[in-house]
């Protein structure tokens, strides 16, 4: 039965203003909208790239953001310096770039204060045989 599970399909992020957050995420990430609930309290994104489906991101409307002490996930990039500069130039709150165990990464915060990460590492490093 384990082989029937193929990937992580969707990561859910709580937001207090779905329209504002949709605009923010679409302005910064290479996403396209692939789902919107009839009540407009969910909006789902996929990366705007050809090829096999990758994990998606879904924003959901909530009255308050649950407190979290850890990042829910990282975005991967091959150029962490350029992404960091781009976000900073667009008014996104970002941390400094840090390095550890062959990785370089930084944190950023969306309009609701959700903490997200951006990481880079040698992709060959991530394959364990």
C-alpha cells in the first residue's frame, strides 16, 4: 500500500484576508491559481511550470493565525542570493541568509506573519541511495 502514495500534494497556509494574500503570493512566486472554492475561502496554487505536478500551496481563510514555533516548509531555489534580494527589494520582511550543513537559507514572512523558508543546496546532495 505504501507504493500507492506518490507525493505531498498540498501544503495549507492560514490567512486572514484571502484576496490580499492571493495577490501577495502571486506577485512573488511563479504560481498559477488551480483551485478556488465556491465560498472563496480557499485558493490553491501550483508552480507555473510544465512537467509533473509538484506539491501545491493552498491558502485558507481563518479568523486568526495559529501560533507556530517552526517553519511549515521551505521553497527550494538554485539562487538564494537573487531570491533574497528580490524579496527584500519588494518590501518582504526577510532574515539574513544563513548557512549550515551544506545549505544556505533564509526566512520570510507573509502579510499574516506566517514564517516561510527559502533554501538552496546541491540537489545531488539530497539523493540518498
